[in-house]
C-alpha cells in the first residue's frame, strides 16, 4: 500500500509539473519587460530619447495577445554588463553590438532577434585621406546593414602630425602610432576596440590595441570625442562618422572651432555588421521572440518609433540568424588568442 501511495504521489507531482509548465508557456502576461541599452551616448540622453518605446512596445505586443504591465528601460554601465544581463536572464531585450552578441551567445542563453539598418553615408572610402575634405559627412536615403569604424586624429600636436602625414599620402609606421596616446572603448565594442585592433593587425604584423604603449579605456564615444577635442588623446576610435553626433558639443561644450577641420581620419576598418536586438532565452520563448521581431519592425515604421531609435542612428530592423554572426566570433577568437 505504501509503495502504491508513493507511486501515486510521484505521478501526481509529475502531472502537476507538466500542467504548470504548459500554463506558464501559454501565459502572455508580462509584469515587467526589461530592455537594456548600451552607453554609446550619454545615459540621460538615451533614457529620455527612448521613453516613447515603452508605450510603443506595449501597444505592439498587445496585437499578439501579450499584456505588458511595465517596460523598464535601463542603460548598462558598459557593453559587457548588457551581455551579462541577457545571459543571466536579468533582461528580456538588449540593444547590443554584433561583437557583444557573439561573445555572450556562445552558451546558448542569448539569441539574436533583429539587426538594425541605418541610413548610409555620402562617404564610404577605404583610403583614410579621402574622408578628410573638411566637409561634413552626411546621411543618404540608401539603407545599409553595415558600418565602419574610423581611426581619428584629434587636435593635439601629435594628432595633427599623424593627420598631416596621412593627408600627404604617406604611410604611417608602428612607431608613429605607438608614440601617440589612444582612446578606445571596452574590449567587446566592435567600433571602439575590436575592428580597430584588426586594422592595426593587418597593417603591422599582428599588433593590436593591446600592444600600444599609451592607451586609455573610455566610458563611451562622448568621452572619446571630448578627449580628442581637448587633446587628452591624440588618437580615438569609433563608428563612422562619430563627428556628426558631436559637432555641436565640439564648439559649445569643448570650445573648439570646427570638428571637420580639426580632426582627420587616419585609418578605416573593414565593414562591421550592424547592432542587434538580442533576447534572453531564459525569459523569451519562441512565440514572444516572434512577437518582438514583428513589433520592432513595425515600431521602426512609425514617426514616433523612428525618433526614438534615432539615438543609435537606427532607421529600421531586419530579421537575422545566429549564423550571421559566425564571422564576429572568428574576430573575437583572433583577439582572444592575441591576449
């Protein structure tokens, strides 16, 4: 009798567990949906600019039957923190670069939902000096799924020396660059570290940012731009063209004259895959992922949505797969082997 009761109890527990899991899988009520953004712009600016996304996300997900109580938007202190939040199931959604996704997706806890599309630029040259005509880089209507990182020379005497050499058609040496002070972002930043490191490796027999004698890791691109303006760094790295976003700061905040004439491009990286909207597999199932994909694609078509995502220069989103980021993983493996 005891054995029979034990078997019966185990059966009830198993059936109850299955029933609970099934009900949870069908539950479309989300008390709080957490979204992480990376700090590629000022955190307060990101929070203010993306505020409309809260209502837009709730409205769009409701069309797929999801009832979202609250959308919690946070700006992570650095790129790694956003990846770690997704990996740990502390955030549903993360707006993260391709290299950050590639780094944190390898254990299967993170999946990519969408890739951003952006307006193209009227400049997209392989040769650095072709960027340096003193005129602003402007957006064009053509949508692109890639961008480049540029290596910038700032206002310091050393920065001007490097720029003059490039603009004269001369090739920079390792000694030229190693004697300069560099500003870079953290090691998972595609434009702020990874691809500039590969540019150095291609030019100088495998040497990377980690090999430079004088370098400082900054908190984000605003910090890079400010340090280039004030001469605290001779060289800075960032997306193309970072100068568009900080043209006003250059004159009003940092008391300089003209960012297009006081900076020059001294290096151009390979194409970089656009940012991702990634999701945590611990919090987002296949149905919710599909709903989020549709929602963000539709949000990007509205005027309010376009304004909100313009903080990252995103103009729309396209579905992609994890395999699209295999090349990014190869890049990270190369960097890992170097360190």
